[in-house]
């Protein structure tokens, strides 16, 4: 074994062998830290405050053994708002997630009444915020089949979301895209 290593590294100058070994140790340490840390990249969509353009942010979130906890962390992070300076938050800063349940592929999320205060122009503000959050959860958690949002225990936008996502799936299947 020693002779094999000696002949394998014979093309490397003796003074540089310790640099190669150090580089290998650094790479192994970085990969180990990455896999042990339990972080995963999630995408968040916000809108420009001035033009209304879409702004996508990538964030590293800590994962857990519970899908429900992972979704809760994602929603709470979305409620914190964007990091990008010219992006508008999806929800009013007083909006809080009161409860979240994940059962059999369905998410039930209950928010406080501050979620009704629109951040965007009144024509579509609250609906656009919840639609964007809905799409974000579906995009980042492929195991989620449906979402039900509530404000103070009253369901909101269930018919609109059902039509929107049902039509989207039907259109996708019909066009074959």
C-alpha cells in the first residue's frame, strides 16, 4: 500500500504533497458540514414595491423530521418578508401564523386578522399575497396536494384556489406541456 501511494504521488513535488492532503481534508470537512447541518434551499417570491416585478429569493432553512414543521418554518419565513431592499412584503408586518396543520397532503394554516390588510393595491392585494404563498408552498413541498387558508378560523379563497389550481392542472394535461 505504501509503495502504491509513493508511486501515485511521485508526480507531485515532495514539498507540495502536504498542500494536497490539506486540500482533501478541507473538502471532506466542508462536505461533512453540509450534510450534517440539515439546511435546505427554499425559494420565496416577492414583488417589487415600485414596478410590481417578481423577485425570487433563495434562503437556507433548517430541516426537521416533521413535514409539518418544515412547512411552518417556510410560512413563518415568508411572513418575515423579503431581504431584497426594493421588494414589498407579501403580508402586513403584524400578520402572524396562529396555527398550521399538515394532514394527508393537505395544509391548514390559520392567520390572524392582520393578514386582511392589503400590502398591494386593493384590487388584488390580499388574494395575490395568499396566492403567492400558496404557489410557494406547492413549489417547495411537492408532497402538498392542497392548501386551506383561514383568518381567525374562517376559510378564505378556497373556491378561487380550487378553480385556479384545478384549471392549471387541466390546462397542463390538455396542452401536454
